[in-house]
């Protein structure tokens, strides 16, 4: 077997790590690859708790075929050197070939590592590019000459860094093209990197699984973390945004008669009655009131209007409305542009979204709800007034 080995601090793990592993698996035709977060890296004094880093790596690589996350280095108390890890892996896989992945920026320093010759004997060296870094051509030759190393260069450039991600976590940006959204959810559940923690809602997340199918569950997590990011951007309450996003579709799979029953005390728009797909929004608000005795008007309103919108949407209503539209599981033409504009100007993004919906309704020769036009007109009026 051909086995890849990729170690690092992963503080936090990001999309660049995933893309690198996928490239290595493909380009080197690897049968499997170990991702190995390190426990106590030499020369790095600032770090997130190693068990949290390990958990994030497990989440990020959970669905990548052939990848195994190893806690070997995490479990070691003392500093763990590369030659020791590779010796351990060679013992586990005496018949197999090991391919050790590292950034090209490590190449000049490699000669100063502990036991470089042993490393080259145990594994083939695979270098990948680092943004803004060019490889000194003689270093690879020296490795081959002095240590008889087998050296490979991957056609891959790591253009995301954990340092950059750590800085961006505190800002209100979309972020999920750089950081897997489930990793971000872990970060905010634990309140890592200075974020506002949302672990108090874990029990609601568990409960939600009883009401919706897996795909919609994932969509709900996507909406909750996107709402959290939008709340960071627009100075709203991150916890409330996360909670509303998490539960916004809780009534989606309930039988229609139950949904109607939950809407008994809610004044419905005729279109919500005419199009039963719309009912889950007011029904969701009704359910939260009845089942969880939730009284928070802000959250109830955002869930109640998350599909249709309304003329007088509050900033919080708008956050949930757009988070539902652009969350990371959504994949339609123009979603990237809509994500960008949502974090730039929320009202403009809503208008843009409504325009897209109207155009597709026209193309399909379907009726346009007057509510859609009311929301659009109200936002345009506000824009013209400059507020
Ligand atoms: Fe919905
Ligand atoms: Fe939704």
C-alpha cells in the first residue's frame, strides 16, 4: 500500500488542508493517508488545546475517503519528532510505502531537523507549494545527494493559512470557503478563538434530529452558522441568530394538519394557505412557542417570516432570511455573488435574491406573490431614502 502522512498544528484545520490531502491522494495514487495533529509542537508556544484541535480535524476529514485521523502525536506527552512518528508508522506498516507531506518552506530547514537521514530512509518526501514562496532548486538536489531521498513535488499551492483564519474568525465575513462550516460550528460551540459560545443550544440540536431528515438537519446547521456570521457582521446578537437559524425549519416535515393546528393563533397571509410549502415558517414559530414555551419575539418573528419575508422586516428577520438563502450547503448559479453581497449590504442582497426568484417564476410561468413585491418595494424605498 501507498500511505500518505500529513502532520501539523491544525489551529484550526481549514479547506486548504482538505484540498491538499485530496490532491495528494489523487496525484500519488495513495491507498490511505494519516492526518496527524501534533501534540506539543516545538517552537510554537501559542496553541489551542490539543484535544480541541484533534476534534476539529476529525470533523473536517470525516467524509474524505481513505483518510484516517491519528491521535498518536496528541497522546504523547513529550515533544514528538518526525523521525519518531515515521518509525512508529513503519512498525505498523512494515510492507508499505510511506509518503511524508510537507510545505516547501520547510525544505531549507529540513537539514537541521532531528535525524533527517532516518526520515528519508523511512519515507518519500512530498513537498507542496506555499503562497509567495519559491523553492530553492539546490535544496532538493542536496536531499537526494546526501540522504538518498526520494523527492516529489505536488502541483498544489497552499493559499490559506491558519493564522489568517484565526484573524478572520473575529470579523464578520462569510468564511466558509476557507473554513468548513462544521468546524466553525465546533469553534463556536466551544467558544474558541474568542467567539461567543453557543453550547447551551446543543440539546435543541439533538431534539431537532427527531423532527427533520439528515439533509435538512445539515442545512439547518448551515443556516445557524451563517446567521451567526451575519450577526457578527451587522452587530446583532450571535447567540439568538444561531438559535433561530438552527430551528427555523423545525416544522418542515410535520404533517399539514399539524402545521395548520400550530398556526391557529397566527394571522396567515392568503398565499401561505394557498401554498402549503410556505406554512412551515409560521408553524415553526407556533411550535417553538408551544413546545419550548419560547417568548422571544425577535426569534419568533424571524422564524415566522423566513420564507416570505414581510414589509417591515427587522435587521434580525433579514439575517435569518438571507442565511437561509446563502448557507454553505446551497449550490445554485450566483450563490457566491449573493454571499458576497449579503456580507456587504444586506438589503441589496435581499433585493438581488428576490429578483432572481421573480425571474425564475416568470420563466416558469408561475404566479408571483404580492408579498414578494411588497418586500422588494419596501427595501427599494428605504434605499432611495438613504436609510
Ligand atoms: Fe424554510
Ligand atoms: Fe431553510
